[in-house]
C-alpha cells in the first residue's frame, strides 16, 4: 500500500506556462504519477525530493485558503488568481487518479473542497476512477470539465506507450458515463506520434460520439533527457524511428526539448480544427505556437465556454494576440497587456530564481508586467508574440521601445 510521506509546499502553484496559458494555476494531489507513459515530462523533472517518497496536497489547507480569499484576505499572486476565479488545473503536472488514489483518497478530499466552493476546475487524467463512486457523484456536483487524455497512436501499440492505462475503449466508456451524468467532458489527444495522424482523428470522432464537448490535439515533444532512453524504446515498440521521422519532417528545439516545426504541424492542425467544428465540438490547439487557433482562450478546448463564473487569464502573449483580432489594424502592442487583468503581487516567486526580476529593475511595472517586458521583443526566452503562428513583427517600435506585431495572417487563417 502506498504511504504518503507528508504534504508538500507547492501542490498549488503558478505554472511556467503562464506566459501563454489561460488557466495557469495547477493543483496536484500527489507529487508522482504511476502510469509510466514513455513520453512523460514530469517523471524526470519533478523535484528531487519527490523520489524519496509520495507527498500529497493538503485538502484542509486548500479549504481554509479558499475561505480566506473569499473574505477578501489576499496575500499572494495565487490568491489573486483564486479571488478572480481563474480555473484550477487539477492534475496539471501529475495525474490525480492513478491507482494510489484508491488507497490514499487525497483527490477525493480535494474534489469535495472544490465542490463546496463551486470553484471552476479543469481535471486532466488517464484514470478510470472518475467514473466510480464516490467520484462520479462528487464530479456531478462540481463546476468542472473532465478532460481525459490518450496518446494518438494505433490501439494495438498503446500498451507499449501507455503501459498502465486501460486502453482507448475504456476512455470512450468513461466519456459516455460522465456525459450521461451531465458532466462536461473533453478529450486531449496528446501526444500525437508523427505518422499516426489518422488514428488521432478517428479517436476524435469516437470521443465526440461519446459526448465529449471539447477536443484538443498536441504533437509529441521529446524531452532532451529521454532522447536515447524512453524514445528509443518507443521507437522499437512502434516499429519506426520516431526521432528520425521527426527530423525528416523538420524539428526545432524549445529549451531542452525537441518538437516538430510549425510548418510540419500546420496541415494537421488545420484538419483537426475543421473536423472539430464539423463534429460540433470546441477545438483546442495544444501545441503552444498554435494556441491562438483555439476556440476561446483555453488551449485545451474553450473551457471558459463551459465553466460557470470562470475568468480565464488573458494578460499574456495569447491574450494580447486574441485581443488584437478584434482590432481593425490587428496590431499587437505591449500596452494592450496593461489593459488586461494581471496579478499585482509577485509571480516570479513561483518560478526558478533565474527568472525573477528585482523590484529596482522593474521600471515601475508590476512583477508580472516586468517579466513580460523582458520577453516582448524576443531574445530573452523563446517566447514573444512572433513565436505564435500567424503573428509577425511590423518593423515598428513604440515610444517605450517595444516591438509592434500584427496578427492579420492569423485572422485570415481563422476566417478560412
């Protein structure tokens, strides 16, 4: 029987995806996952102390925090997000419904807290526990979207890639069971292995028939540390050289990871978006550079269209780009960020110390706007408005030295 080694401090935190994510607050029941998928990032990148045992979130502390914030006692950037009711991503890093949950029950307690507060919640899981009791009844009473996840691969090969899951047939049954209880569901086809796009689209059609209201698609990224280990094993299981095929299609490096180039991805993203709309479901582009192609702000499938009272975070690159689509000139300017809500307290406290900006170097901006200002013109990180497909620099600079971009190409794509 798994035994928790106590709680851990960062169960509730800001994710590093805040620069482009509309729901950048994650809540993880545990600091480990038992599914053992070959493509997983989090297994190797969890904090070093996670290997010393299982640590868990503190449901009671979450409840007390939500009560405090509801009284107007806001002490941090995370509290600001909670006060604004930005959706929580339950399972943002580690799956909350792995087999240990049946014995430890931390996710069950967290669901009860979130239900009692009516808090907008996005759940990501490969597990089957959500369709068993008491989870099904808890979910039925929540303000929630349950997003099931499965890799885009042929079913006979799934056991080699997602060895401890129950297969896509079980995913379809879970979608049916949840939808029958009027629980909003989605399917994240993630990752899609290059060469198996047709299987991914077939999975999307099956999910829509099973009641999914959202579909999201994301190609495989290869963590640098697993290039010669897990990916080599996956290549043997699939019967082709995954890395070689990606190199043949065109790859780019993003931080420590490798991914297909946007030109290689774009034809499939178009097909997936068109299919989603044909099926009458919301489309989400999981590949970062295509997030503005999504319906709504949520890259995982327009979750703000299905969560009551939720306010998605738009004060980032994607929010500014989407705001530009409403402008006649389609210009993307830094001052647009100042018109969008963002936290006043420090976001950098939740990031690697090397990303933080001392107060005396923020030029009078909030911590968050200072972080964005460092990236806006490009060069400080991979991200700037030009990172996103369909957005180009105009060659102009505003009076404060920030580049001006425009999204006309994106607007044309979305109207097609």
